C-alpha cells in the first residue's frame, strides 16, 4: 500500500543539516510516510533541483506530497496525523501550511494567509499537494528560483480545492540558497 505522505527532500552536500532533517521526521507520531531524496552531489543548483522535481513527478508514491529540503526541519511531530485527518474530512487537493523562514519570518504571513500564494511570501514546505494534482502541474517546476511559488500559484489558479491548516509545520535551519555546508 502506498504511503499517505511522500516527503521530498532535495539535498546538496549538507550532511549535518540532512541528519537533523531526518531526525525531525522520525519524531512523527504517525508512521504513514516515506522520505524520498533528490541528491545534487554535483552542485548544479536550485534551478536544476526544480527540474528534477518535474522529472520525478511520474514516480511519486504518496497520496500527498510535501517538500522538506535538507536545510529545513519538520517541527510538528503530529503533522502526518493532522494531514491525514484533514484529507479524510475535507478531501482537498492542497493543504496549505505555514513555515518559519527564519529572518524572513513566518510564511505566509497574516497578510497573505488564505489568499492566492504570493512569490516571496510562501516557502516550499508551505503546502502538501495531492499526488495526481502535483503530476498534473509538474511542468510549472522550471529553472527560476521562484518556481516553488509558480508551482503552487498554477495549482491555486486552476481552482484546486484548498484547505488552510493554520499551523507552522517547518522551520528553516539556515537559508542556504543551494550552497553546501
């Protein structure tokens, strides 16, 4: 049986942060998840990591997909259980979450919450997307730095059913901008 949540972790030569990332996920109270790693050992950068998300879409296995890069931590041990309960009760295409983006603050902030996702005000771990919806919109992943925002905007603009889960689900360890440790 497929896992409920597939957590995609893009990683680029950040072993210490990756270990902390994995430890934060092992704290989940519901084990119905799998972590998939998209490694960038060559240092090809954020644009190429976005393209890898596009090309990986046909191989997704989780009912929902959430990005948690190696420089981010999951800070809600009950997140998988919460997402499952939301999916069961509301059946959304997207579950919007908040992210503590360190010096950039909570994203989306109150001025952008429950509104169309805005580039610069949404983090890549600010949403969990149903697998079939992810696949349908995978072409939105492009080489631009803001592709994570463009991806969720495309889904939102297509009329996806969105559930707004008002919790901070993740926290950045360091804004790495694709750089290794």
